[in-house]
């Protein structure tokens, strides 16, 4: 790299460390200030922070690779995450969740299941899930930042230790993670939010600059000449209608290896997974933490909507700009015999390193390192909350001083980071771990967390057995059926989890009726709560039933279209499909008006 680029990156790292330490004192007062920022951080700041955490470098590398291969239809692949999570949160789930007024997702379960044995079992299993998923996300980031770094930095940092050969990409990942850990552990959520705010500004600047470069260096005709028929289309059929054979046959091999040729089946699976996981609510990680950190339920809903607004447009500007540069300038290199084996996940760093001007490379690199640090920091801050609040404070020492809890948070953060890094050493590709986290692991989460909202009879035992059976299935089924795509594992894992939920519930007694009444009164979910509602109404005649199911589902459908427009508009802009972009803008504005009157104006605390 040029000395100018290196100077920009070093300056950025120094700035992040300074900001993190500058606000660290505010986050060290007590457990609530450390993990939730005292619940007084403005919702729009939390929204930017949440968006920054989702703007991860590993996911961005993957999204560039799939846009390169599958074209505009690759936007639909984000359903695997599921990207709709923010839509369901903004419409109703964030309000329901925030009304609990707790610190973590595990503590929230007390409001639903009470404090009996079943509730304790549900509490323990969600803590285990939270820690496992947090470790998984850290290892996911570890693999991505390692692959990213080796493209740019020329130094060979590989070494041998205890009989193992540690590659350079692992060493680079260790160095970047270590820098981030310093300020995250010290300052808690305040440090995370303030640094993420600065990181997001840098990332947006990088997105705008790379878009300017791409649209000046790549013309409409150049893209049209290099991509196969169907690459620019947003429609799809049962079979993937993109044939790379006459342009770059190795891409067709990659498509067959991915197992995405039967595109219609893939979309049906993603649709089923997207709805079931989205309605179950956020996993117990930084997304849920931001919801719980808002000042009111109404603020939580607005924060969740704001995430989509500030995240989608700049991120897809960056993804599409890097992709069109790769299509026009990287494919000729491959065809000339420049590479024997292509790692499609390295397209993003290769393009930046070879086709972006000096100075701008440093800014974009700083922005992408920001993206990594944001995601990593968010997970490092969220995971230990479950260890400290839901294990140490609840079962070991509930009378410790705030200083003691903060010190335990430091130790817990270090343990989770170390475990995530160790897992990352054994993961070869971003795609493999991404698929496991978002398909298999989420399959074990969805059933229990869907039923907890909508079915009064569902109890703590059912939650425990549903989560445990799903978690075990997500670990065992990929070993038993290694050739089955993780997305196709999802229905099987979901079924196992659902059976665990129903059997565990029906073989045990219902939860304490007073707890159920209290939950229904404060959270006010819709669903199968009629028996509890009738009993509650005897003592409180003025209480009304939540009859907003159809309105909420309609708004969710509108919200999915609204969010999708935010994703396709920047893609059509960069590839100069202006007619399609105009239609997307018109649809976005029309859907925004619907949401304004049918959702925003009706949000209640």
C-alpha cells in the first residue's frame, strides 16, 4: 500500500482508540450504564450505531461476491439473515420487547415465564444460545477481517506455534481485534455507540467516494458487455436464468457448488425462513441490546425503522460500485490466466487494492475496518451482558458492587473473544460459517421465540426443550448430512425445535396465571391469549384486546417492500438502470406514505 493510505488507516485507528477511551468513564458507572448506556442515548444515535454494527466487512465481502455471480437477484439472498428482522421490529416487536424494561433477552423471559423451575431452565438455555451465537459472530468476523487484510498488507506474519502453522490472515485478524477490544471492554455501550457513530460517518464517506470512482471509470456499455443475460433482472424463475459459460465458465461451477441452480426452491426456503425467524424477534445480541437501550417503546420502534433507512442505501452503493469495478477490470485478469484458483470472497479487497486511486484506498479501507470494528465491538459488548447479569448476578452473587460487576464484564468479554478467535481458526470460508449461523443456528431459535409471543399455554419447559432440541439439531444435522445446504437444513431443524416446544409444553403444567396476566397486560401481544384476556377482564373491565394482527401483518408486508426499495435503488443507480430506479423510488414513496398513516401515526408506548 501507498504511504498515504497507511497514514490514513493509522490515523483512523488512533482516532477510534481516543474516542473509545474519552467516553469510557460514562460507561463504567454501573451495569445498566455499561450495557445499555443508562437508557438515555437518543433513538436516532442508537439507530446509527445499530446500522454501523450491521455494516460488517465480512458480510459486505460476501455480498460483493454474490452480486458479482448472481446479479441483482442476489439482493434476495439477504433473506437468509433475515434482513426483514428490522421490519418486524419496527412494526410491533420492538414495542413489545421494550415494554419489559429489562437488561437482556434472558432477563426478559422472567416477564413471560416467571421464576419457577421452567422459567429458570428457559433462562439458562437462552443464555447458552446468546453466548454460542456471539462466539459464532466473532469467529465469522475473524475469518473475514483476516482474508481482507492479507490482500493489502505485504508483510508475512505467519508463524509456527505448538506444532500448528498460523497463517498471516489469522495474525492480522488478531491484531485488529486486539485494538478493538481495548476500548470496547473499557467503556461498554457508550464507547461502542460513540465510536460506531464516527465509524459510520467514515463508512458513508467511503461509500460516496467509491460510487463516484465506479461511475466515472465504468460505463453502462462496459457492464452490459460483460454480464450475462438476466444479470440485471430482479425477476426470477424456478431455474436460475444466468449462464456464465461463454464469459467465465468457472462461475457456473461456483453456482453448481453453491447449490443455487434451483432458484425457485431456494426462494421458497428463504421466504419460509425469513418470516418464521423475523416474527420470532431478534436473537439475543447487539440488535436486541439496542432495542432495550432505548428510552421508550415508541423510541424503540423508530430506532428499528431508522436502521433500514441509514444502512441500506450507502451499503449497497459500496457493494454495487465495487462489483461493477470487479466485473469490468477483474474478469479480464482472470480470463488472461492471472489466477488458477479464485476465492470469490476476496473480490472486494482485490478490487480496492488494484483499481482504486491512492488516498481513496486508504479512506475506503478505514471505512471497511470501521465496519469490522463496529460489528465486532457490538458483539463483544452484548455477549458478556448475559454472563454477568444472567449467570453471575442471578446465580452466584446478586449483592456484589457495581465495580465488581464491571470487572466481571471485562473478564467475560476477554473469554468470549478468545473462544470466538479459536473457532475462527478452524473456519475456512465466510460462506460456510455465515450459512451455519443464519440457517442452522437460527433454525433452532425460531420456533421457541415465535411461540413465546403468541401462545399463552407455551411455558418455560417448552421454551427450554424447544431451544435445546433446536440447538442440538443445528450442531448435529450438518455433521450427519454434510452435503445438505444449511438453508435446506433449516426446515428440519425448525421441525425438531417445534416438536420440542410442543411436547415440552403439553407434558408440563402451565405457567403461573398471575405471571401470564401481568405479561399480557404490559406487553399486549396478539395471538392465542383469549383465556388469559377473559380472566384479566374480570378484574380490569377497561382492558382491551390487541386486535392489530391484520394491520401489523399488512404493515410488515408493506415494510418488506419499502425496505427492498431501499436496497435496489442504489444498485440500479450504479448500474445506470435509471428507468427501474425511478419505478423503485415511486414505489418507495408510495409505501412510505402508507407506513406514515397506518404505522407511524399509530405507535403507542
